[in-house]
């Protein structure tokens, strides 16, 4: 719902902050007081055209901000209209296009009346309304179409014409043969080759280093002789028992080190042929990485991916034949599902039209005629609502209806028939040209709608105003020879006075006030019970 509206320098409005409530809220006031500018402000928030002439004389720009709350979500929309230059739009404080603003507002607010922003005028929304009214299941049709898309994508992925496929097969074959010839199976092979290359390239130096160390350890006068001499010197002297034990352990460790080093040195061969083979293998693997991946793991992954593609193309004819067979079946299923949806839409079209016409009969449009036309091609996506206000007039699409009041009442009837709608509904001119019992019926319909939605209505009818949960009065003041609009929320005695003014033009008339009090009392059972903000 629209919880707050802030307006600056828009028409006769210098600065205005309004807190809106749930249920049915009415905006009343003398003609020209500025009620329509409030609707204009909301229209700007939903993407309607902005004109520099909207800016209050003397101001450089006009600004409108609206805070919407739907469930746990909060959205702040804003529009700035400069005297010169393009208007600017904002969504949650971030600069946006007007198209984005309009898209954001689709689920938030719908305006019915003389203004252009009415989602039910969209053919797509009229189709959705019919589907919703008749509980038409589109799941099977969507699944069938998804399957067709999947098959078409698979066919496209198999390749283009025969020459293109042949070129791709040749390239894949060359790549696979080259990688397979390299025999790359271990992603860590280069690390092992690097170790072997280091061993072979410096074999002589490695063996010389080992011999030198062995000399220091095991030759006469080497480390092992020194440790043995130290042990002999300590003998069995009790104070050095621990030290002697440590020396015996060191002697054993050094003996083992010398043995291991001798074995390792003997295993090192100075083999130029092996070194050449390792060098050549490393170069081959670098070439493979340069062509097919940053690492050997990437090269292996590339090979597996290309092999799958090669196998797919190699069996192209068989795969195409199967996919085309699948497509025939999928298309048959899609046509069957489309026919079922089309039949359901055509069957429901008359029911929806009759339900709306029944509502229109109570809204001072007893001779109105509305039909719902569904296109002949299945699944009947071409849905158009056609309307005429009086007998003898041709049926026209709702978008062609001239009277704002007639259109607003038609939208009201549709909203009463349909179960879902944006959280906020705005009606302007809904009571144009009616009175008496018809005015009461319109008011009761709006009040009923206010039980499920936030409904904002600009009205001149006391019967409608009396049914509101919240009553806002717009009036003009003149300050320094400048006309400005002010807004006040009325209740109790002040509300009786405003309804009396709407009845007789005189808020102080005793007869009018008595009538107003009676209207308000009679309307009480129809209100939603929403509490007005202070």
C-alpha cells in the first residue's frame, strides 16, 4: 500500500506530506482545489509523462516521492520534474529510467480514470485477468513449450550446415589425436619430470657431493671415527652414562645416514639419453599447455570436452533423426495443450463478461455492454475486452473508451470480479454523471474493494465520501497573491461538515448536517474498519 506521499512545487501544491491508511480513503474538496494534482503526483510515480508546465510558478523543479509497503517489502519511488530538461526517476534512492519506475510500480498501484496508467488496459493483463478468473492452468502448455525450446537448442548446438560440421569434426579429430599422442593422463606429471630433470642434469655434481660427504663421515679420521674415539674416552665412567648413550645413538644415526647416502649416490646415473628424453617430454607438455590449457588438468579437461563434442557430431545423423522425432511429439503435445487452453479461455470469456456486466448494472451503467474476445489461434493469447456504454454504439477496445467516468466504473466492476490486483487502487472520476441510488452503489462497491485493497478515490459525491474509512479534504488558500493547496484529515464533527458541504454547498446548514450525519451512520456497516492516521 501507499503509506506516504511527499509533493513539492507541483501545480498549486507548494509542499504537502500525506500519510495514507488501509481501506477506502476519499479525497474531497471544491472544484479546482487541487485534488487532481494528488492523483497526478501518483501518476508521475508510475511513469506517466512529465511536463514542465506541472512545476509551480516560481519554482525550478517539482518533486514527488512515494513510500509503498507490500508485506515485508518497502519501495520508495521518486520523480523530479525540472522546468527545463528531462525528468529524473529514482527507485529506493538510486537513479533509474522512467521505464524501470513504471515496471516497479506495476505490482504496487493502478490508477483508473482519466489517466493513462491503467494496467487492465494492457492486452497481456486482460489475458492474465481472464486466466485468473477462470483458474486456467497454463502449466502443461509452459512445460510443452519449454521442451520444444530444449529440443531446438539441442538441434542448434549440433552445428550448422554440413560443411561447417565437417570442418569442426576435422579440427576436433586433429586436436584429439595430438593430445592422445602426447599420452597425458597425470595432471602432476610435470612436477615429477622436473625432479628427474634436476637429478639427471646434475648427476655428476650430485655424485661428487655425495662422495665428499661420505668421506667426511666414513673415511679414516672422519666423523664416525671421532664418535668412536669419544666413546672410548668416556668408557664406563658413571658421571657420563647419559652422554655416552647419546654418543652411541649419534654413531648409529651417522652410520645409517652414510649407508643411505651411499645407496642414493649409487642410484644416480649420468645418462644423457634419459636426460634428452625428459627434456623432450617437458617441451611437449609445455606445447600442449600453450595450445589447450594453462595446466595439464586443463588440457585433460579440454580433451574430454572435445571428445564428447566429437562423439556428438560423429553420431550427428542419428542424433538429428532422434531429436526431430522428439520434436514432432513435443509439437503435437504443445498444440494439444494450446488447444485446451484456447478452449478454456473461450469458454470462460462469456462468463467473465457477464460477471462484469452484472456489476456494471449496479454502477449506473444499466445499458453497458462488455464482451471478452479471444483470438481464433490457439492458445488464444490475443484477448481483448470490448465495451460500449449504450445500445447502438459499436463495441470498442477499452483503450478507445472516451469517458473517464465510464472507464473508471468499468475498471471498478472488473476489480470487483477479479480476486487479485495491485495493493493500491486509485479511482478518479468514478462517480462522474451519477447520483442517488447509483452513487450509493458505486460507494458500496468501492468500500467492498477496500476490504482487500487500499483504495484512493477522488469524489464529489457525499454518498461515496460517507462510506470511506479515511476522509481527506483538499482546500485552496491564497498567500501573497499565490494560490496554494492544503490538505486536512477530517473526522467526527469536521467530517459531518464536509459531507454537508458536498450535499448542499453549505457546511453550516442544519438540514444538510443532519442529512450528512445520517449518511455517515448508515454507511458505517460498509466500512472496512481501517483506522485513520492522525
